[in-house]
C-alpha cells in the first residue's frame, strides 16, 4: 500500500512538474516572441535610419550643386560682361556636368523608400531645380552673346529662383534631420522595450521555477533548489548562469530547456547591448565630426576616437596623397602609436580592394595579409577597415594587437564605424573646399578671379593698410590670337600667369581681371618698389617666351599707390590711365600714375625712367 501511494505521489509530482514546465515554456516563448518582435522593430527603425542617412547625403550633394551652379552662373555673367566668351562657354560646359550630377542625385533619392512628406518635397525640389537649371542656361546663353545681350531681368529671375530653391532645400534638410531623429528615437524605444521584455521573461521563468520547486520540494528539493538558484541569477542579470540538472528525467529535460532559454536570452541581450553601444559610439563620433571643418581637425578627432574604438591597440589612419597612388600616415593612436603598415597604394590593401572590413586572427595564418608577415614583435591580430567616400577609396584604418589578445566583435564594429565616419567627413570637407576654390579662382589661369580680388582690396581699405596696385595688359593680344589662333592665346595667358606666380612676392595678390588684363596688389609697398617688381615680371616673361618656344609677346603696366584715392574705383581708374599711357608711349613698359592731365604721355616723375627708380622703358617687341 505504501509503495502504491509512493508511486502515485511520484506520478503526481511528475505531472505537476510537466505542467509547470509547459506553462513556463509557453510563457517564456510568448515573451520571447514579444522580445523578438521588439528586436525586429529595432531593426526596421535602423534600416529606416540608414535609408534616411543615405538620402540625406545625396541631398547634401544637391545643396552643394545649387551653390556651385549659382557661383558658375555669376561667374559666367561676369565673363560675358567683359566679353570673355570662352570663359562663358566653360561655364556652360560645367553647368551641363552639374545638371548630370543633379539628375543622378534625384534618381538615387527616388530609389530610396522615404516618408511621403519628404518625397513630396523632393518632387517639388526636382521641378524647382529644373527651372533653376533652365534659367541658368538662359543667363549663360545671354552672356555668351556679349555684354549687349545681357538680360538683367533673366538674371533677376534666376536669383529669385535660387533663393526660393535655397529655402526649399533647407526645409528638406530640416525634414531629414527631424525624420532621422524620429527614427533614432523609434530604434531606441524598440530596443528598450525588447530589453524590458527579456527581463520580464527571465523574471517570470524564475518565478515559475521557484514556485514549482516549492510545490514539489519534499521529493525534488535539491534539484529544484539548484534550478531556482540559476534562475535567480539570470533574473538578476547573470545571463551566463546555467542549470546543472541535465539528466534524462523530467528535471533533466527542464534543465536543458532552461539552459536553451538562458542561451537565447544571453544572445539577445548581448545583441541589444552591442547595438546600443555601437549606436552610442556612432552618435558621439558623428557629433564630434560635425564640429570640425578641416582635414587636420578630422585627424585630431579620429585620434581621440581611436582609444574608444580599439582600446590598447596600435592604430593608424593611412590616406592617399593627391596623386591617389601613395598612402601616407595621417593619424596614429595617441597612446600606443601606429603599427607601421608597409602598404604603398590604396589598392595594395586587401580591405580597400574588397570594400569591407577585414579581420586577420593571426599574422601566421596562411591567408594572412602579406604586409603582416615577419613584423617585429611576434605574430599579430589585425583589423583593416577601408576609408571611402561615395564609393571612392581614400585610404584605410589599420589596427594590430598581440595574437593572444584578439579583437572583440565590438572593437571590430567600432573600427569599421570610425573608418566610415572619417571617410564621410574627409570627403565632405574636400568637396566643400573644392567648391570654394572653384568659386574664387579663374578657370583658365588658376589665379584669383576679379570678384575675389575686389574683396581682398576692400579688406585692405577697411584695415587702413597702404598698398600699391598694378594693372597689366598683354600687348597686341588680339593680333596674337588672329595670327596663331585662340589656342595659342590661351597658352599665352597661362604662360603669363605662371610668370606672375614665380616673379612676385609671396604676400602679393595676383588676379586675372578679365580677358588679357591682370591686376597685382603689393601690400605695404610704394609705387616705385611695385614698379621694380613689374619690371622683373617683364624680364621674366621675355625669358619664358624664349624657353617655351612660343611667339614672343610683351606686357604693359600701370602702377598706383593706394593713397592716390579713397576707394578701389578711384585707384583703379588712375592705374588704368597709367596703363593707357604706357600703351601710348610704345607698350612693353611700366608707368606710375597719376598721369598729368596735360598729356597722355607721363613726365619723368611718373614713368619708371629716372635715376630715382630704374629704366623701365624699352622698345616694343
């Protein structure tokens, strides 16, 4: 009779254990499904954020294209006003290239799934950009027909459309920022909810396990106490805890199932923590890069980030030089220095060729990078992450550490994130600098353009700094064009620009004023000293024509000091009068203004032809 009761008790305990286990598994599975749903929501929010980031990058290209078009049309209008038709044509060609870039940017944005409010605004922006480009073409077409055909109304309409487009693009940028912030908030909320569900799952599992242990404590006290203790550790956050009850009975099977649940919990929580840490690092890194405006500042910011990304590893940032053929060390870990990779060119690096982060567990492996083999100090583990911008390879972020201290996945991810951030910021800085240079220089000679020169002269007047100014004009330039062709004329302009660069001082400001006319500003120099430099330019031009084996041509100068007038218009007029006096006196010479009103030919006080200065009058070539 006692044996029968013992058997029924055992069966009852087994049933209760089975029921408790089933309920526990059902609840855990249900909560795990809820947690998985939260992770899926987090993933969707992350994908949405990536799409927004990609589209926002292309929108930044549209912003820069808008500014470049405005600068190009303004320059073209100025060229047309001065009769530089070839300059206008270059602007027309540049506008066509920019139009292609704009179309490509809009097409890429159209392929990205974006919120309706952004796509609607992008559609409006596309129509407005088409109108903007058409008006730009009209302005340049008018400019190409010469000053008489310049239309202020067309240019005014172009400026109005430019302002409207700038406001529209700015509004879209604000919308991108708002949508990205919303996506980040959604991802953070989803991760938080999933984490809470995981915690609730662990807590419920622990409660059920403890309750079951209490119900059957007389028969399986020790076993359930062990499982309960493990469950309590998991509930407290120790997701590495596992049950030792792994026999073939019901408790053993429960132990196996609980361990599987703990494994899932540990894996999910680990992913959540990695996602949170990666997101936090990426956000902090992005904020740091947003506050830097030069490449040097990018290098310094990346050095600070190396400590967080790679810990006690050697890290170096290798970037391609201007030829894109060689890699140079731009930054190293502030505490541990760089590993000193011997790679010579961007595509000599495996990571750059693959376009993805590459991890080498040991430099002794058969498939290890050849650049890691036989380095001093024994075998190394290495991570190489390509640095690129819009698909163009810029360099590589290279890190090494002892093979017995391998990189964690978190460190690998952070190194990749740092490489991506560095590439994006350097590419953006370089693109902005290129746009600024194009807007301030003359496309034919590479010298400063008229608008930039006027700004510099205005600053000198504001500071009250004295200076001398020379206006130069190539002699018989039309004849050179008519005789040898416009290609030779362009070559002569570039040749003269190179002579100016090599014969003037470092502090002197040189610009192409328009056509064959150039302007030189000599800060802190008198007119006589400036005239001496102009004579040096004339001599250098004669030697350059001989060395370059091209037709000889000469130049005439008109020089004036800033004290001769109280604004730029006044002193430029005086210098221009001196230039015309030099032309009337036979060309190929330097005349100092102001010129006497009684004669177009200056007296000895104004020509560089008296003992106090130097003999600047020579025969025309």
